């Protein structure tokens, strides 16, 4: 989980930096959508980490994470 959390946070930071550095409105919309998706991944990982039911992880990701 720690690796996945770090990866998602790093992705969010990368896309936010890209968002700040572009003036293109189309690209900004795409980056905002990607950031929302990455944040939802982060929420899912946090939920899975907090969920004591290991079967949920198997059903959700086809592995015991």
C-alpha cells in the first residue's frame, strides 16, 4: 500500500505541476480530469488499506495486496 500511495501522490504532484505550467485550456481540462482520477485512486487505496476484509482486495484487484 505504501508504494501505491507514494506512486499516486507523485502522479498527482506531477499533473498539478503540468497544470500550473500550461496556458492551453484544452490541456488544462484534460489534466484536471486526470488529477481527479488519480485522487480517486488514492481514496481507493486508503480505503483498501483500512478495510480489514482481505477478500475485498482479492475481489477488487484479483490479488491479496
